C-alpha cells in the first residue's frame, strides 16, 4: 500500500489541475453538447485523478498499479477528446495547447508513479 496521502502525489496534483481546467474550458462548448462531448471529456479528465485516489486506497501495490493503468487509459481518452474538440472548433489553439500540456505532464507523472509501484510489488 502506498503510505503517501493522495494529496501529496504529484501525479494526482497535476491530474486534478487538468480536470479543473477541462471543466473551466468546456463551459464554452455549445449547449447541445452538454450530454455529449462536454460530458465525455469531463468524465475522462476527472477519471484520471479519481482512479489515482481509488487505487491509492487499496491495500497492495498490485491493486494500485491496476488503477494507475486505468488512469492512464483515461488520460489517452482525454488526449483524443481534446484533439477532436480542437479539430471541430470547440477549442482554440491556445486552449487546446494549455490543456494538452497539462494532460501530458500528468500522464508523465502517472507513468513514473506506476513504474515506482511496479518495482515495489
């Protein structure tokens, strides 16, 4: 089990900041997307930090790694949804780049955290 509280995990901090920014930026998405792309992007972004928290609460590093893998999948889903949102004009270049940079940093830290947990299994 990871003894470090999730609030102290850099991967969680970055993933949480990313989710907050996704919520802020998607307020500007068209209203007809509220149950479509807006909802899906928000869920994918929030799922990254949520899975870190849930996995950290598990009793074994193996379980934690499983949740970190799920979080990585949500990060990749978020990357696709950001790119799609940009390609259809819902995000401008600057907003897309800010969000993608945040997601990429969170993803990098998530991979490092997963590798550190795998080595302690």
